[in-house]
C-alpha cells in the first residue's frame, strides 16, 4: 500500500462522518457477495459509517434488525451521530431505555431519534428497543426522517399515507415484504440507501392565517444547491461519469488517485453537472479511489458516490458500472486462434471448457488497448494478439463497448480491449529491512527478475498483495507461495505498480502420466494442468507436489516423497562371475539384491558401504548407508545411487562430511505426538521408519514400524526432507524403539477377527482383550498394525497365534494400533508337564510346561501377580508394580512389597535365543539370595537397593509371581523376564 493511501486510511478511521476532514472507506464484508442486490447499498452506507459490521468482520445480512438498531442507523444517516453520543447519559421518558452506567446502549440514539421526529414509543413510557422492526414501521420512520411526515398525515396518515410516500419516493425499491414482516439487515440497508438519495422535504417559511401559524414545506429537488438529500448533507454526491486516467496511464498522478470525469449530476460540489455536445460542464477531478476498483474501470461509465472533505479533496466511496455498459470477460486459454484476426476486426473465443462453437467478437477500427491498466501507444495489433493472447494462455481479457460522453448509448463494436497479464514467481525467502523488503524467488517466468525490492518510503510506486481476496503484507509471504504479478510490462524493475495475487494451492501425490499430444497440457493422476512457468521436466510415473497459481496452473513442482526410492545399503560386492551387486534394504525392510552394470554407480555404492562400515555398531553403519536410488523398471538393474548421509564435493565425489541438505539427526530426544515431531525431525503419515535398535541380532530383514510412541526418547536420523511439509520421507531409529517398555499394557486375550475392512476398504485384523484401566477390567477391541511384530523380533504378529486366556503385554503406535506384542504365557493345556527343561519354540514365553507351577494347590489358595519390578533389595524383598494408570501405563509410584524368603526364582532373557530358537533360561529354581545381578542390567545401584531403569526399554524387568499367604505377599515362585 502506498504511503499516501495509508495516510488516507488512518485519517478516515480517526474522524466521524458528520464533520470529517476525510472520507471513510467502504468495507468489503466476506458475507456480502458483489452480486448481491444490496451490495451497493452496503458499500455506500459502510463508507459513510451509517452501518457497520460485527467484531468477526461479517455483516450478517440475514440477521433481523431491532427498533434500537434501525434508530441508530437513521440517526447516523441524518448526520447526528455526535448529538446522539452526547445524549447517551441523558434520561429518557421510556422506562425500558435506561440511561447512565449499565443503561441501554442506544439511549442517546433513541433520544435523538424521538427529538428528530421520525420515531416514537409504543406508549409514553415504553419504547420496546429490542423488538424487531417491521416493514411498515421502517417505511414510516424513513418517510418522517426525510421530512414527509406532515404530507403523509394529510394523505391517509398511519399507515397508508406513509407506505404511499415510501413507494412514490423509491424507498422500498428492491425490497419485497409484507407490512408486518420483520426486516433483515440487508433489507434495512437497501431501504436506507434508497432514502439517502431522495430529495428532502424541508420547511421553507411559515404562513399565518386566522387559524394560526403553519410551516410551508418545499421539496429540495432542484439543481445545484437547490438539490438536497441525506447524501449531500454528508458532503457526498451521487453522480455518473467515468475514470479517465490512473497512475498507470499518467505517471504524474499519485498512485492512490485517479482522474474522474463527472458527466451527469443534479448536484456535485454545489453545482449541477451536465454534458452538452459531448463536453461535460465541469472539468475532470483528481480523486482518491479508496477501496474501490476504480483503477480497473478505466473508460467504464459508472455511478459513483463521491465525498468531499474539509480540504476540498474528493474520495470515491463506491463505483458501480452503469447498466448501459456492455463488457465481456474472457480467458486467453479459450482463444480460437484459427479464426481470430485484428486485421479483420474479429476475435473468436470458445466458451470456457469447450473446444468448439467459438463466439465472434467484433472490434472497432480504433480499438484502445490497455495492458495491465497502462494505455499502449499503438492500437491493438495482430502482433499484440499473438504475444499477449495466443502465445500466453495465462492472460485475462476484458472487451468493452463504452458509452459516449454524456450518453448511455454504446458503440456497435468493442472499442476497448483490456488485457491483464501476469508474471509468475515462486517465493524462496523474504528479507525485511528497515527501508525495504526484498522478496527472493526460486523460480520466475519470462520478464521477471530473481528478486523484487519494495522500497518502504518511496511514494512513486504502489504495490498490493492479496491472498484469497484479503490484503496481506509482503512480510506475510511464505516459501513456496506462488505470486501472479501484474505490472508495467515495459520494465519490471521500473514499474510504478505491482499488483500481486498470492496462491497457496498445493496438490500432493500427483503421479505424472505424460503430456498431451499438442504439448499444452501435463497429465497427472490428480488431473490435467497447464504450466505458468515452463520446462519443469516431469519424469514418467514419478509423484510430485504441485504448486498452483491463482488460475490453477502449475508454477512449480517438487518430486513427491513417495516417488523417491530410498533404502539402506547392506552390502556391495563383486561375484565370481564378475557381476557387480548391491544389496539394499528397501522400504518394506526386505533385503533385495540389484545387479549394477555401470561401474561408476557401483563404485559410488561401494564407497558409501565401506565408509559407513567404520562406525562402531551396525545400527549406525546402516544409518550412514541410507541412499536414494533408481532402478530400471524393465531390467531391474540399479542405475543410480546417491548417499543421503554423506555430502558430495563439487566434482561429485563422496566426502566424509554429513550432508546438511538431506540429513537431520537427534539424540535421546522425546517424541511428541501432538506435533508429530522428534526434535527437529517431523514425521508424516507416509514417512518410512526403520527400527535399527536390534539390527545386530538380525540376519536378514530389518524392522519397519509405522509410528513412534509419544513421550519415548529416541536417537534417530531423518532423510529427504520435504520442502512443502518439512517432514522427512525416511527415518531410522538407532536407539529407543525396541522392546516392550513402561508404557506397555497388560491384557488377557479373548478372541480375534481376521480380514476385516475399514471405511476405505483396507483389510485389517483385530483382537479382543480384557485390559486393566483405572476403573477395573475393560474389554477392548484393538486393531493390529499391518507391521506389528513380536517384541524384539522381526516375526510378524498373527492373531491366530493366540488362544483365549493368553497373557499379553502389548504396545500401541501413534495411531492407536497394536504394533508390538509380548506373549507372557499361554493358558492352553495348563495341566501338562511340570518340567522346565524344554522351553517352547513359539513366541510365548511360557506355555503348558508352566501349568503346575502357576496352578492352584489343593492345600492352599495361590494367586498369580504380574507386573514390573520397581526395585529389588538385597534382603530378598521385591517391589512389584501392578497398578495401572489412567492411560493404561504402569504406575511406578505404587508397588507391592513381596516376600521372597522361601521363593524360587527363574530368570529368562527374552531377547536371547538358543539354536533351536528357544528362550534362554539364565537361572532355574535358585533361591533369591543366589540371583545373578545381570538380571538387573542397566539399573543404578547403591549399598542397599537395585533400581530398575524404567525409561530404557531394553532394560525393563517384568515378573510373574505365584503368591500365597494371608496378605498374598509370600512368593513361592517368581519368573523374571528381562531383555538383556
């Protein structure tokens, strides 16, 4: 916005209408469409401060109007706002209109309205301010406010005399209602606006006869000062005329002004204006154009409301094209170039969306040509047609048949052609300085420059930015905003104006399907698009994020996250046959071998592999081996490999430096589900997450998980950051993800359901469990994550593995789906063998071999407890946390003190396997005093107590205890489950 215009706005906002030194500005309410019948009324009355909107910026046109509200509007229309405000604390005769602090908000307005004679109460003591006004009441008020009260009384009185005059004077024009209908804000606005332009009836003199002294009325319907309306009382004038010059066509004109030629007015600046023989009786005036679209209405015959301030300066408050104008808006993309010819005086355009049946538009021989509001020296030519329409399908065209000066008749042919052409730019960054704002662009169309500098104190040019119809500042721009810039096409840098429309329309996951046969359209899975910036180089079958301009054309594209092949190099080697091969973990976690024909591709992969091998552990080795790769779709051979962890030098050679462009790293950082962020790493729904926490124990595939756990700390690397969403496509977890942890939940399995379908038709499995909550046992149905695994293994979970009564520990991912399961023991065939010599070979930690130990004895009642070991003292007492928090996690603050004096202790390392895949029993049946310390790996110790670290998931210790005794605290056997 120009500095001068800022001064205009601030001055207008500070002063009232009745004694203003400057005009107010019309308000564009978001809920008042430009096509609405009452649009002009709302524009004019809001500019004059007769009506206003609500705090949320809306007008609420359909809301009903109370008697108090319409009284305020009419008082403001009479120019008596200050009188009403000064009377706010003055008592009225109405009991329901109190004054003073806590009184009725419209007290002063109602007093002024009654004193002005256009309204009275329902009785001497009741006004009913909050009753809704009716159509007949509003007619009476406005007729009286205009001075016709006495005449209405003489010609039928209430209500017919008032309704007759309201109709005759055009007060009800555009409003359809019955007498007792309650009126909306839109209807009241229309009636008041109609009344504003009615000649006032005023007292001219007083006559005296034998019956007394009586006022003599005169209607101010003359010309010049003899014409008086509510508009003129506010120094506002309804006129007809047109904009003849703007700052775009006349560089000596201030950028917030236009030249307006008044051609017809009963009264303008206290004189009649008329046109005779094509020449107006008054010269054109420079005027501020405020919030109107005057700059884009050059040569358009229009009705204007113009206000004059105390400094004799004019401001156009509203400007509406007169009905006599004939114009048509067209798109260059619809031109029928085979028929169009300026030489022949014809243009042909197809109806939008069609490719046949083009419509003919005849041009006048001396057609005037405006480009972005700037009148061109030469008339429109075939060269201009080719340059601005045929070769540039992004332009918009307006053809006009203008009226002659002082007449409403139009020319037979279109005598004005206005072309709006845009340059397109995609924002890279915005640098706001003390004296200027610099906008840097990442992509531009022809004619623009790589940056746009806006000098803050230079009043010689004007700029504006709009987003979705709302004005914004240049500093509000964001990276990837697409700008459609209208400017003086002769010189981008020297243009005196920049009208910028901003688009933030984005299309994601658009798979490229090829170009149309004529090369004008690019086809994607999401639709067909034309380009506003050419030569974007789309690759077949690749997915893109598309950034669209205001017309839905693609200005910029970014290869989408899912289109990139990202994996981890597991090995790079040359077979005896001489074939070079690279083994990759692909996005599904599977190890896949690729043949590599190109030696440079293999050398690069081998260099990445060898360099990553210098890391101390395999999880880091794999994290450093993440690459983006491409494979030939027909041969399957690897065609390119690029490290995402290591940077390359200017010659394309691998370095030992970490690539800051493609890699993000966090250490021991808590994942926050609310923002889907792990420190600086943002996780998207389609982010591939590799869990490498137990990769040293895995021989083949590696684990893929779908989400992280809220509140859990991770060490992780993020790769391939999206510029549009800031999320990473690929994340590897090297610490913190594996194993069941303290947020896990304990449940008893009941039943399962397989191959169910969600709303989108995707199949899934679920299981029904009995879970512990704060209020006790609760039956839950849990959806199984498609990548769910048994804790610390890569074996997929199948709900068919479980039987009713199995005791499970499970954890949920960020989407509330089961992603890990630990089967503590199986209930199946509990009355079997008593030996521990042969451990099960399934995924259950304990099976039927535990039956007698976990079963009840005939001699005494035996109960089973399950929970997390909080601490173990050297006096052989255990604290077992069995209480469950409200969120389902274990409450470590409360625990049961168990007596292990006579207990046998069995220690199982869940993470370890024997050759036959059985679990490793570390200690069998030893007394408590003989338990190895290694059962508590990771715990902090002092002289008395071992504390189990409840944060580190891999160190968590759980226990199943068989207890008896009076307090159920005497342990017979306890089975410690560690994860060492």
